[in-house]
């Protein structure tokens, strides 16, 4: 399974002495079956993430890529970015997508186990009823991302794709226990500093 982490520069905010992304990527590389971590950054911050990659204590391959065709405000939730990443990195493995600007107090291991159990269905994570940009796409469904992107060239948020996908493949919801911390939000970032 490949892990795709769309990020903005805020993923590099320090949480207990390490970038928030280090905490998330560290937890993801511990999951069974993870073969690669792909960090997809805004072009202007790619060099920062390449430096992060060089310092990250990885035991699975970590790749950094950039795409310049996405609106910054929707970058981490844009289905076009997923399609472009698949084109660049291949669609030969299952794909777990997690917003690299988020931290979770628990639940990623349970999410991955649930994803394996419901395969070939797609799994979307929610925390306290709110979507959190945590998705699992089995390899068998990845071609549908490209099909959707071709059919709807102006397509944006993943939610539109999931609605479209419902008639073509199973889509399930997974409730994440614990807390989600978004580095884009000052209060959430402060809470993460206390927990991690």
C-alpha cells in the first residue's frame, strides 16, 4: 500500500521538537503493508519537504513530488491532485491518502485494518462526524479516479468524486476514535502541542 500525504508548509510546524509531518509519516510507516510514502507539496515549498525527507528516519521509501496545477486553498482535498499523483507514481498498489497537515491521537492502525477488511470498497474517514481527508482506495478502484478526472475536468473536492463513485463501487465510512489535530488551525495546533 502506498501512502499519499498532500501537504502545505504548515505540516512542517514543530510539535514537541519535530515537524508534525514526522509524527504522521512515522505512524503511517509502521502500518502493515505500507510500501512507500509520497509527500505531495506545493511547488514553492517542495525544497523544504525534500530537506524534511532527507532528515526523516524512514524505513520505507519516501518520495516528494510537486504539482503546480492546483488551487492552493483546495490542494489537500483535490481529486485532480490524486489523479496527477497516480499518473506520476503509478496505480499498481492500494492507496491510503491522509492530509499531511493533520495529526490523529489514535485510529490510523484501526483505519488501515478496517480498509483491509472492507476491500474492495473505498473507505473514507470521519472524526466526530466531520470528514478528515483520510481515504483508502483499493488498487481495483484507482482507474476510476482517472476516469472521473477525464469526465469532469473541472472536478475539485473529493466529496464530489465519492458521490459519483457510490454508483460504481462500494464506499464506506469509518469513524475515527480520538482527536484530529489540524495544523491549519491555531487552537488545534496548540492542543497537538500538549498531546504529542
